[in-house]
C-alpha cells in the first residue's frame, strides 16, 4: 500500500503542476462583435429532437450578427415531428433539408451534416451545432470574432450542460472535468502541441479548412467525430477549445441510468476497442482515484498521510469545475466514487461491444472507428 500510495501522490503532483492546467476554470470567450462579418451557414443535424428544436432554431435565428447568415436544419428521418415543428417557423433564412438514407461507412450525424453542407450556399464559415443547444444572441458574433482575431480554423466550445437532477448534480460536472483531463484545453489551444479536441455542441469551422482536410467525409466513420475533426484541422491549422458562456444544452439526464448510457455509448470507442487499453485504463483509474481515499482511511503512518494528501489534491483540482456548475465544494470529497461510476460505465461499454451490442444511439447501431 505504501508504494501504491506514493505513486498515486507523485501522479497527482504531476497532474496539478505539469498536465496543461487541466483543472482551470477557463478558457472562455468574452462577448464580442466582429469588425469583419463574413457570411456564415449554421448546420443543425436533428433526429427526433421535437422537444428542443423550436427553441434551438429560434435562438439561432435571433443572433445579433452584423453579417449574412443562414440556418439549415437537416431532418434525419425523425419520427416525432421534428421536421414539422421546424417548418412551422417562418423565416427566409431557415432551410429544412429532409435527410436521405445513410450510406455504408457513415455515422448518422456526420451524414446529416454532409447533406447540410451540400445544401449550404458558399460562406466563409460553417457553424455545426447540436439540435438541443440554445444560443445567446451574441454567440455567433463572438465565435466569428475569435476566429478572425486569432486566425483560427476551428473554434469550439463545450456548451453549458444541465445540472438539475440528482444524477446530473452528481455526475455531469465530472464529465466536463474528465474531458479536460483527457484533453487539457491549454494544450489543445497551443499550436506547438499535437493535442487536439473539440466539443460537438459548438464548432465554428472555416470552409477553406474543411476543404483542406477533404471535407466532412474525412471523418465520416468516426464515432467521436468532434475530436476526430479537430485532429484533422489542427494538422496545418489552428484550433481553439473553451467553455461556453453563451450556449446551453437543454438535454436532460434525469437518472443515473441515463448518464450511464451516455458514457457507455462511446467510452470503449475512446479506447479504440482495445482490451489491453481497457485493462490499463481501469488500473490507472483505480490508482489515481481509489488508492488515495482507501489509504487515507485504512492505511497507517506515512501511507495514510500520503493518501490524505493525494485525496486533497484530487478534490482541490475539482473545485473550479464545481464552481462553474454552481455546486457545493463538498462534492469534491466523493469524486473518487464518481470516478468509480465512470470506470464501471467504461466496463459496461466494453461488455456491450464484446456481446455484439456495439454502439447504439436513437435506434441506430454503429460499428465505426474511434476518434
């Protein structure tokens, strides 16, 4: 136990001091208006999103953007009236595209996006956003201003997630925290580092960058498409990833099972369907998240104090994320239990794959590749 605890403490010293400040509260874009306002086309892929689509489209059409912009909704074979709700919005800037059958080798979302791009008039920028995301009036102008100011090919934001139900309060902040641990935003935004990531809820991409990488088809079989797209774009371009203050996901996760399924859908994809990576990941998570509290409670002498120190470090690293979500600092104490939930969901994801259930989302099963 002494050696394991010492190793866990050393890892936490590295994570806090040398892992791209993954725990920090930022970066964020401040509300801004672009001096240059190039044309923008907003593409919204939607499959059975009747609960959100009206609010999403109206928030996009209400953008305070000084240039020309259009919104294209791709109705991806919805059966709940999503397309009808969208057609009820009378605005000449809104186009509804009825999606066609998904070809082999494409994920459903990316095929819908591809059809939106095909229908889009020529524009300097494309904004790819999810059908459950509401946008503040200054959001589009702020994204374009950042891209123009820093000559960015991709500007992406992790939209603010709901944190209302008990399951959301317990688990959703950790989702953001673990994403930052995997992809430290400071490294993503550093053009000298290879780390690349994006968040699919908001991705503003230059059309010339999309053409350079071979179009959206370059990532057509990727199940973690936002990260895959960011990697392609960063080869030869600059990208930026931060936290949104002007965009909010309205999708609820009312129960623990809902969040379990959300994690399990892509966790094993992230590990490239590798049993060896799965074992290594579970062992690493046990060392980083579980050994410190176990040592603090059950070990003796030096091991106990090292465990307590590592437990305090991991809890302290979580505090900026908790503040972002308006949650009590006391949630930091049980972060090891939250990590255990995520580890179990990752095992569930692997079990689904090896039992032949694969990746399923909204009635579709996928056998694509990872990021």
